[in-house]
């Protein structure tokens, strides 16, 4: 996550939810994507806001989704 934060020039508060959940529940592999999406849907995110969801799996597997509310 540090590399992604650096490469996309994200502020600490923009990735804080991810760090908090990692500390609380650890890495739950592929389920993390659905878990985090559910967490985000429970927040009051302004219409028109963007989010980036990135998941990394075993080997060279990686997925990314650009979200817009």
C-alpha cells in the first residue's frame, strides 16, 4: 500500500481506511475487495467523488477498479 500511495501521490487520509482495516482484520485475500467496498458504501461519500480499488493476488494477479459515486 505504501508504494501505491506514493505512486498515485495519495495523502495519508486518502488511504487511512485501508490501513485501519489491515490493522483490524489483517489480509483476508480476495475477500478484502468486497469487504472494503461494503465499508465504503456505509460512508457519506459526496456524489461525483472518485475512488480507486486495487487488489493483488497470488503470483502476478492484480485487479483495479476506478469508482465514481
